[in-house]
């Protein structure tokens, strides 16, 4: 997925840019849900980090949590990114979030809030 510099954009332009980046990667997501996810994301003024990528994937899953098919698709990319990272000690919040998301898929709980894992 693209993560273009958007620190110089007005909020509406930034949201539209990020929403388009989301839709280009995940065409199953409608524009309204992509914009909701984009609104949760901060500006990108520096080169993207793994945190930027994981946060975006989490936000996409969160706003689509009423559709487990879409969440499952995004979750695969989330897990792949975690598994391929060399900085696991810096990613404890995201690693711990995996248990909550698994509980969501097993219908034990609602989709988890990342703040509960920080």
C-alpha cells in the first residue's frame, strides 16, 4: 500500500489521499469506510514506519469490524507485517492485539480497541 507524504495537505485532502491509497490496495472497501479509516490516521510527514503501516491496517479493520470477510483480508496483511518485522520488541502493543482480534474472529468478544493494549 502506498504511504505518500501528506503533512502539507489540508485535512480533507489528506483524508481523500489516504482513502484512495486504501481503496487502491483493498478494492472491496467502499469509499465511506476508507474515509473513516483515513480520519483516524495522523499526518505522514516523515518516511513511513512499521507503526504507520500497522496503525493504518488496524484502523481499516476497526471501521470494517461489521464485516469479518474484509477484516480477515486485512488481518492477513497485519500478521504478515508483524511476522516479517525485525523490531518485535518495539511492537508489543500490536502483538498483544493479535489475541483480541483472534477473540473477535472466534466470537468471544467485539473487535478490540488498540488503547486497551497500550
